[in-house]
C-alpha cells in the first residue's frame, strides 16, 4: 500500500469580482459577482513510504494548494486523498502526529528563548516520551552539528542556524511524512549543502517520506530521484528525475577546452578559454570521439542541459 494515494483530486474557489471605481463598489453591495477558480484539477499520483519526491511547478501551478490538502489544511472540492490510511482533511490527531512541515519563510521557533525550550514545548504538545525525545534530539543535534546553538536565544542565531533548529523541531516527534517548502531559502551554499546531506542521511536511517517544493534545482537534484510536475493545477509529468532530459530534450552539450574548430552541432557559448556545442544526443559520442583526436584538446565534457532549462521547456514548450 502506498503511504499517499491521490485520485482525481480537485480544489476550486469562488472568487468575487467587480469593476474598479466607487459605483462598482456600491453595486457590489447589492449583487456580488463571482467566478470559479480551479487551483487543482484531476490530480492523481501515489507515493510510497520512504520516497523523497519533488513537487514542482511555476508560480500559481497549484503546488501550495496540493500541500495544504495533503496536510489537512484544506478540504478537497472533489476526489479522494488518503495519507497513511487517513483522510487529511478530517484532522485526526493520530494523523497529525505522523506529519510535519518545514517552511523556508516561516518559523515555529520562539524568538526570545533558546531552541531547547521550544523543543521541550513541542515534546509536550506531541506527547513524546522523555527517553525517545532525548534520543531523537541527540541524533539530530549530532547530525546537524548544532550543539552550541541549543542554549542561545533564537534572535541571536543566523538564518542557517535557525533553519537547523526548524528541521530539528519538525523531526522531534519522528513523523512518517515531512513536507519541505523552500527549506534552503536564503541560505548560503555551504549551509544548503549541509542541510541536504542531513536530510538524506535522516531519510536513509528512518525511512521518512519527504515531499519537497523548491525553486532551487540543486535541492531537487540532491534530494529527490522522482519529480511530480504540475501546471495550471494539472499533472504534466511524474517520473524519475533522470528521465527528464532524455525524454524531453534530444540534445547534449559538449564543452571543450581550448575552443577548437567546429565539426558538428551548434555553438551555444564561446570564450577565449572554452567552446560549448549543442549536438543531438545520438551524435554526441561520434562528435566527441572526433574532438578527442585533436592533440591540442585539454579537456572535454558531455552534459545534459541544466535541469532548470529542461523543466522550463516542459512548462513553456520552448526550444532548449
């Protein structure tokens, strides 16, 4: 049985409308005009326990609405949704103990007290036995290298240090499902890498299921093997991340140092130091072999287009 099962999920809103101006405002008092906005439509997918899946889409695609329905904050207009055998919108306490969420732009840490005090409050809220709480806390503190942060007021911590605390707070009750919404927002490269590594290790140890939404493709590549892409509230792609470029983009990029005479493909970028060619993926081995015969060649690499470009093409239908 999958941990998450979503079938023909739909969420629609009634949105009031009126023309600009005072007369239109007065008229709206007597008769309100509305229209229906469909945020999510016929969404169907399953996620197994322990998977780390990226939920991606452009702004307004329906990602946040989908997460809110999965977490029980919104009730679907139509369709079926079950998580760990529960209907999230029923807000069953047993279900709420099995989920958690980390938001890159919001905090559950109390600003004027040390993180350890907030963690103790959360232990009481979730009814975590003291021995289990201490065991989990010790593991997470060691994993995130944050022992020195436990007794400092949260207001004195950097953004990266606060995000470490947010992750600990989200995992203290050992949830089966973790929602990550822009977890590395605003963090420097070093802190991003450390958080990703910690999440991967924790997933391997405890088989926690993770649903990630992020505009940082480095998060997606580092954490998730599978991506679910939605646009205009509809599912447009649900496969392995590694299949994206091969299925959608028939090209590879060949970068050579120093720039050599063009023997095939299209020049994408050229500098005094290097040359980048776009070639059909089936021609890439042949062209690379020819380039390697040049004794002046110092370096050659063959790559798929950046994942950002591939996903953008999927949403826009443009040419890579």
